[in-house]
C-alpha cells in the first residue's frame, strides 16, 4: 500500500507515466466507448483504431533507430514491406506460382516471429556495410534502399504476383477466445476462433497486446547495457569506443531491432488487410512514420506512440472527412463557389484539402525541428541535447 | 550471428582498400560493358546512337542538378534534399511564366528565343531565391545543432516544396510546351535532333560558364576557400554567410535551368519528378566525387548513359535498382567517387 | 631501485606515425613498467596525444610495434584495446554530457557486463541482478574519485574538476590494467592537483599501471617513477625523474634554443 502510494507520488508529475496511463486506460476503454457512442455501429472505427496500431508499432521501431541510436533512416517502409511480404508468402497460396510450386501456410503466430527475424536480418544486412558512413550518407542510402525494396517485390512476379500483390492471406486462429456483445454474441468462450474482418475488436485486442509487449521490451532495452550504449554512441562515438563499446555492433543492433518491429507490424498488417501490394510501401509511408516520431518526441517511446496516434488520426480520420466537412461548411455559409473546381486551377475545396497531406508533413518536420525539436512529449535527455545551449544548472535526471 | 555480420564491415573495409576495390570495380565495369556490348551488337547501330544521345542529353541535365548538390555539400557538408524539388520548380515556374511572355506550343521560331531566354533567367533567379530562403529558414538556424536536425528539416523542406507544387497544380503530370525545333538530321548512322543538340549545348555552356566563374571570380574563390577550410576563410575576411547563400543561389539557378531543359526535352513535369531525379543526380554527384565539380559533371554524364542503356537494352523496371546499387556501392567501396577527394567516412 | 622482474606492461618499439607529409611520431621506443606511474612529457606539439592515440588504436601507427601484455596491438580498434585492458581519459574531456554521472560510469562498465540481448529484453533475474550490481559498482567508482554526491546530475553540470574526476571514474570502470591519463591536471588549482596525486596513488595501489601526459612539472616529478620526454615526435630522454630533470637536452627542448 505504501509502495503503491510512493509509486504514485513519484510518477504523478512524470509526463511519460501520465502518457502511458492515459494510453493504457484509453486503449482499454476505447472499443466499449466507441460502440456505445455509435449505437453499436462503431465497427469501422474500431477497425481503424486497430490499423493505427500498426503505425504505433512502426513508430516504436523507427524510434529505436532514429531516437535512441540517432541514425536517420529514410527508408523504414522497406522493412515494413519485407515483414508484410514475408507473411504474404508464408501464409497464402502465393508460393504455388513460384518456382517451388508449393503453397506454404505457416500459422500466424509463428509467421509473426519469422517476419520479425527476417526484417531484423534485412536491417543487419543493410547496416553492415553502411553504418560506418556519416549521417547524411546513411540517410541517402536508406532512402535508396527504401526505393529499391518495393521495386524488388514488384518485379519478382513469380514470388509476389508483382503489381497485383498477394491476396487472400491466412488469418490468425486461436484455440479459444472470449467473445461477447461487442461481436454480437453471447458472452462466452468461442473455440477455434478465427480473426475475421467483421470482428474488428479481436484485431484491436491483438494489436494492443502486441504494442504492450513491444513497449515493455523496448523499455527494458532502453534501461539496459545496450540502451546506454546507444545513448553513449549518439553523444560521443569516439569516447564510447574508447570505453569499449563496439560502436558498429551497437548501431547494427539498433537497425536490426528497429527493423524487427516492422516485421512484426507487417505480418499483422498483411493478415488484417488480407492483401500485400507493392504500392503500400513507398516513400510517403517512410516519411509519415518519421514525422510521427519527430512530432511525438524522438527518443521517447510514449512520445513516438502519441505522435503516431495523433498523425494517424489526422491522416485517416480528420483529413479524409475534412473535404466533405469543408464542402458542407462552404455550402452552409453560402460560399458554394468554393466547392466548384474552376478553370484557373482551383480544384474545389474538397480536393484542395486532400492535397494538403504533403505540405503538412513537410511543415511538421521543419516546424518541429526549428521550434520544438524535442517533439511534443520529449525524453528529458533528448530535450537537453536538441535544445543545445539551454542550461539548467539544477537539473536532476529523472528519465 | 550478429558478430559475424559485425565483422563484415572490417572485411568490407579490407575489400574497400584501394587496390582490391579498384580491381573489383574494374572487373564489374568490364563485365557490364561486355554485357552491354552483346546487347548492342544484337540490335541496330542506329538504336545504339539514339540511346547514346538520349543518355548524353539526360546526363547533361543530371550534371546540372548534380553540381548544386556537390557545391552545397562541399561547403556545409549537408545534403540539400530539397534540391531535386528546386529542379522541378524550374519547370513549374517557367510554365507559369510562358503565358506572360506569349510563349505557347506551336509558336516556335527564332522570334521566341529571346523571350525564352528571359523566362529562363527569371526562372533561375526565382529558384535561386527559393533555395536561399530554404537555407536561411531551415539550415542556418541549425548549423550548430546535432547533425540529425538539419537532415530532418531538409527532408521536411523537400516535402514542403513537393506539397506546394501538388497544391498549386495538382498531382498530375503537366504538359510542357514543345518549343524546340523538331528537325532531325543524319550524320552517317547517327540520327540526331536539333532538340538534343540544344539541350546538350545549353548544359555545356552553363557548366563552362560556371567552371570559369568558380575558378576566376572573387566569389568563386571565396566559395572554394570556404569549402576547404571555413575557419581559415573567415579569418581571411570572407563573409561566410554570404558565401553560403551564394552557393545555394547558384546551385539552384543551375537546377532551375535543368528544370526548364527537362521540360523542353521530355515535355512533362510533375510534383514528384524532383524526388527521383534528385536521387539520380545525387548518385551522379557521389559517383563522380562529391565536392568535386568536374566530378559532378562527369558523374551526371555517366549516370545518364547508364540509365539510358539500362532502360533500353535491359529491363527498365530494374534501372532504379541499378542506380541505387551504384550509389550504395560507391559509398561503401569508393567513397571518394571517381574524381573526388572528400571522404564521407567519419 | 629494485630490478624489474616482470616484463613491462606496455612496450613501444620503433613507433612511427605520419600524417601525409608530417611525421608526428618518429621512431619512438620505450617500456612502461608494470604497477608504476609513468609519465610522458614534452613541449606542446611534441606528439604526445598522437602517441596515446597510437596506443589505444585511434590512430594506426605507420610503422612499429605496440606491445601490450605480450601482444602487438598496433592498429587494434579502440573498443578492442579497451576490452584488452587499456583505458583512457581525454585532453579536452569527453564525457557523455547529457547522461548522468552514474550513467557515464555505467557505460564504462559496458565492456565487462555479461547480460545478453535476451536478458535485457525480457529483464530476466540475471539481468536485473547484474544491473543492480552495475549500479552499486558505479557508485563505488564515484566514491573512489570523490564525486558520489553528484551521481544523478547531468555530466555537463558538474564543475570542471568534478568532470575530470568523473572521466577517471568512467575509465576505471572498464577495469583496465593500464590507465592512460591525458593531462589530468590541466586547469586544476594547486589543491586539486594535490588531490589528483593522492588519487593516482590510490589507483596504483589497486595494481593498475598509470601512464600520464602532463605539463605541470611539479606533479610529474612528484608522482611518477619514470618519465619519457618527447620533442618534435622524437624521444629525447627516458629515466627516473631526477635524471630527466637534469638532462640538458630536456631543458633545451623546453626553453628553446637560445637565440
């Protein structure tokens, strides 16, 4: 009781703890609240929330690379593609049309781990020859890698169905699962449960579990020997090496571990969408994830998560709805002419808002780096580093 | 396993040692040439020359863009990711200016040379101003911040420019008026168009003027001095900020010229043209030797040729992979590039 | 002095380091006896730090051998020499500024920790126990150099003298056999210099050989048992302090040739 009290007191003002608490409670309450608010028609939103979980995982992963180790990776979507395609090839009929002529159907849970390792391996493979390059060059190399990988998948038609992508992917199954009113059934245990698209709650729960495990794992890493090594290498690589830190290995591990989250996320993404297509992994995805991490707070796990949730909701909820809202608004204010596209180039307010995406990302990245480089929810450490020149003599480390 | 992979860098470093890597490089080049030769011989000579000319023309445009990358990198050791988009802006600005000067498709003829040149100059000026603004706003404030910061703003700026063009004219490809004469003529097996000659000549003139400028003018010398040793240059009384701004301006002017040239040659531009073209041009800059001006020109030419040959004789869907493969291989095995002396390793 | 029975812990044999046309270290050979304080002195620009860098692997010697505990380590990477038992501090202090003092020392312990990746991710009992031990040992090192009160302060917020001591603590955490100190007394008050010499004595008593570069002659004469003198990259003297101090070549090197 006393320990609980002490714990609460210590963390009451710790922004990270608060963030975790809010996200935790929010995650638990969300499906119920949404369904209630929508009179049982909240399935779409629950599904959307589950999809956002993919980006949360990706942000956590990229945060390891960019935030912890300080390596700018501009082609993170490549690992996402690798994770997704690994699942696609191992859990569908796809491989029948490949040279091995035999479909592989590995259960989701194992394919998840395989995807993780394959992506990690790809990360290590990419990193091995390139991590000794200085920052800008590494960034460009990762950018190039991010461009090449989807091209590979698009071109290896026999293995990946090229442009059409792999479809009809296997869904996860469990021996039993708790089902209830949210799935329009009686409260009870369902045997031989299959994750299907008309039960988004199951997907939602699954992704929340995956995220929780990831957060625990990454936090543990952060407070471990490797986490300190990442910080040291980021601060002063020469000094770190002089203290016996194998800087190349350290960076490689950041790359590999960061990539493994994409593997994870990719398998979930493929299974839920039941489709893996080469067009889903372009540069816009890489830069979206980067924006999420930068916006939320580089080097801070709850920061990256919040950045992901925030940007995702803007991109996939508010922005798509905005054109219609804006049109309606224009109409209601009698400014209907805004809705029409005109010959001199105005595309109509609806299309205009749709086109704001790119410039929005750019402004976020530039704005954050100039005004608040540590992001919305910074780690104490990074905040100090990035705001170079701000002295706080009495600062005591809490993070 | 991680250990084995970690040992790769040192193995690769031995591989990267001069003699071995040069040998490997030569072998790869020889193999590539042999393969290409085989394809060339299978097809007609006229096809070969056609591809050659396209390669040189494209290559000259890449060279113009590569110069900007290499200059900026040489002086502040930062990759200006937005540079490729400044190139695209060249196309967009000129498109917007054409109606003002009465230039439109189907109105070709000598009378339009002057207006075209004026549009070109204004476009180059505008591109230069855009780049200077980018430097002022996104890079200068972060000159002393950790390296990651300006890299992120650079990417952000690139997105801002792309987004601006996206907003301005939409996501579509825009048609660029066909203004260059379409006459073609034959010199032996070579069928060449006036268009090709103009593109190549224009690029060559710009590169020559630029090289003269950088070697003979006071500002050019200041730029070279600042690139070599910023502190010493400052001690000698050179205004660093002005010099850096000038570098950005000139690089962008060249890229803008490249944009117009691209439009005239290829007849279309779109908001994301600069992204890929920029990466290709950057590969050219690295390949030729980053920080090295003749290197950028040479790199541009070679990459243009490689791309043309790959697209035509081999499978164009793999060209991108080839180009980026060259980028990665150059950085890993021969970071100084063909002609350069700057080593990008820490 | 009693005869040296043990082989020297470090032996430089004909070490040369050239940078392009400049020869920074020219055919330098000397032995560092085990368990004592060995000093490297010389006028500015004599090549002292370059020599340190050749020992730790930050520079690869152009020629010559660097024999540490009977193996030639010339050209070995810095992280590897640290693993082998050579630790160092830097002339212009290279701490991890935005990490706490305690964390700085913990990084020093990195090289001796045994926890694997799995242990870290899953926070196994082994990992937890080791982390506790690492924390305790780090506090011990901080106590050893006298700055335990600042364990949780950012390294950049420590006073200059405390920062120098933190660097030493961090280096000690790597459990070295040989400790290289690059101008450890630079900028110190006389009182701090006395404390530093006491600290060096404490380090020696733990069996660690100390090899230091230093400009303050008083400190050098008092604390070291053997000195080697470098000038323009060449060794011009080697021996016990009394010998070196009276060596005419050494005096000339410091005072410069009279006009």
